[in-house]
C-alpha cells in the first residue's frame, strides 16, 4: 500500500471539518523513506497534515490504539503530542491523520528535555500493571490485560508471547526457550525493587520523540502502565543517545543504581521481536543478553 491509495477528498473533508474552514492539499511530501510505513505530509501552505498509512484488516485498530495512547500521554501526563485529526478507511486498510509539526535540529538541550519529558510521563501512576485496552509495538499485538505485580506482567504479557512468536517464526534456535524460561522463573529477584505502575510511552527510542520549537513531542506510542525502566532501556535500543537524556531524566526522577544491570533484561522482548522479523542478525545480541543473567 502507498500514500497514493488514500482518497485525498476524504482527507481534505476531514481536515476542513477539524479546522472549520476549507482546506486543500497543495503539496504532498512523501515521507515513506524516512518512516517505517507509507507516510506523507500534506499542506495547503498554512496547515500541514501528517498522513500515516496502514495495510490490512487490523490497520484501523492499530491507529485507534495509537490515538488512544497519544491522548493518554497528552491528557494524563501533560506532554506534547500531535493533534489527532482522525482515522479514515482506505481500500486496503486505514490512514491516521495527525497534525503536521515543524521539526528542528536535535541538540544537547533537546535530549535533556527529552529525558525530563519522559520522567514527566512516568510520574503518572496507575493502580495495576497493564491497561484497559491492548496496544501494538509497531505491527505486533501486545496484550495489556492487567496484572497485580510487575514480574507477572512482564513474563505473561511481554516476554513469553514474544518467545513463542520468535520460536514459531523458525528464526529462534530451540535452546533459547529453556534458557529464557529459566530467567522467567527468576524474575521476582531479577526485576529489582518493587515499583508503582507508571504510564509508559512503550517505544521511547529517540526517533519517537521529535525536537520541535515547542519542546519534545512524542509520537508512535505503545502505551500501558509498567516499569519506568522499560522506556529507559529502549531510548538507545536502536542507536546511542547522548548522556543528556539520562541526566535530564534524573533531574526529575533519580535512576535506581540497578537500572544498568537490568537494562538488557527489559530489552529481551524487543530482541525476540527483532529475531522474529529480521532473523539471525539479532541472535548474537539476544544470546549476550540472556547469558548476562545466567
């Protein structure tokens, strides 16, 4: 599916209704090469719209959950997110319409502000780990059925499902199953001190926190209430970030000294997902993470 399959008349009508004036796309800037999905920025010269296209019968549900996550981050945590203009159906899926935002260059000040903003998100506490609705990590379904304690949630809702999916893909050697199941049995000790359920972005790598003139702006969330260290372990999962991220975070919420020891534990579900979809390229990283705790 591509951006060309989105009916511009429907988009223009939706944006016009949102703005309370006529709006027509005069320019279309394709952003597919810079995103993990077909996308484009449409503008009439005054107001820009980011159009994100999803394929398949679950596309609309993925976008509904993404919009719900953006709403929670904005309304509950008070951090910046793009305005949600709506979800429209396409012939092969759906498209999410978001306010287009102007990005500026990332610098040390942005990364420090990103850390503070993430700590602000985590300052919003819940009653139980999980959420009243599911979410998606990329295209991957995530069950958020609440659990009373973090080790149970982490194993039953994150680690065990990704272990099964990676094994079913044929990309995961069978020896990892027993090793990771052994880790699962030790989670009450490995997970460290008990924490209150905190609102999480859920996929807080640096490209999901944009630098804008108004400050850091979060996109593409996979929201639920969990352990704050989950987000902290993902900020540099794909590529390094400056130390300012962690310094800014610590200004509001001091890091537990054991975080650095636990970081690879929190990354296991993501590493398993990478093995599932990409394959052997991530096996060495997964192996190193698993062996670190044996």
